[in-house]
C-alpha cells in the first residue's frame, strides 16, 4: 500500500498524516510529494494502530509517544500527564520571578515534575542556575530523567517525595514551581474520555481540586525561607488560591493564563 492510498482510507481521522509521518520518520510535508511511497507491512501495522487509538479517543501525545514543549522534544508515556500549552506560561512566570532575584547561585525547585517539562525548560533557559526536580511517582521521575538527558538539560533530580514534606527545613529556594493535581471531579466541562488515559494521581485532588495546592502553601508558609512560588491551576480556582495564600502572608503578584506568581519572602 502506498502513502496516498493509506491516507485516503484514513481521511476521516484528524492528524492521521502526522501518525504516518512519525511511523515513517519523515516530516508530514514529505508525504505530499511522496504519495507513491510504498509502506511496508510493519510500518502499516504501526500506523494503523496509531489511528485506531485516535479513533478510540487516546490523546495525540500518547499515540505519538512524544510532544514538543517550550522548544524541547519530550518523551511521553501514560505514567505522566501530557504537557499542555498553558503550562508554558507557568515557565514564563518562573523566568519573570528570576529577574527579581539578585543571586549568583540561583536555586529553582520543580515539584510534581511529571515529564520534566517545566524543569527542563528552565534549565535550558537558565544554564547557570541549579534546577532541582522531584515527583511523588518514581515512574514519572525516571521519565523526566530520560527527557532531561535527551535534551541535555542539567536538572538535578531529588528522590520521590510528597510535596516538600521531606525537604531540609533550612534550605531555601529562590523559586518554587508546582503544577500539582488540581482537577475537580465535579467540573461539568472536563473531557472524561480523554482524561481516562492520563494518570489519576497527576490529575485529581480533593477539596474542589485544591487539596494539594493548599498543602504546599502551608508547607512553604511554615518554612519562611523560599522567595517566590509559581502555581498552575484552573482560572476558576485562582481567587480561592490567592485568598488562601494571602491568609498565610504569601502575596499574589501576577496571574498569566493558568499560572500564578506569588512572593513569599521579598
């Protein structure tokens, strides 16, 4: 079967051309000028499987096994969330916080690193900074380590931990970044079919999605040694988070998309 015939059979599937191009290890544009290229049996089986997964609702990131985030190519498995474009604004807020810091030994901590997308992006943008990352999931940490090595990002990975519970109470960070589970199961607009493919531990939280975010704010407030905090949450949750943080003397500085920047110790 050639490229033209295979694409015609799958014309009802959005991005089927991307699936085939990935299987063939070509750019999608290459398919346009190589419609007569004969696909061998193994290639066809892989491409058919990818299209089948798309038909069943599997997100493209899992079908392809990789996504691009902040200019970096990341391997993705079902042990982690697929990085969303809105999380790139969280990286931007962290970089904005860095500009406020006068330090030659900048220390950044990424909690709940998942695929490593935030930590890797910051390490690439700030090669002189010491970027640390951790996650409660050992499988997620293994994947993040792979992605950091692949992208030549000098991230320092810490053992699996539940937020900052096991951290040295006397060691502070200039910027703490966290994209924690914040999805409320009661939201009517969530795409449950798509989210079923993603790890629940990285998606959902109790207390209307705010349980872990509040817990992290509590831990940081008790430490009193970190400088800035960057969080991601749904915009419908922002005001509740801001109110909770300010009750703990953590000042809201800026909101951008899904991201929020707070000053802990200015």
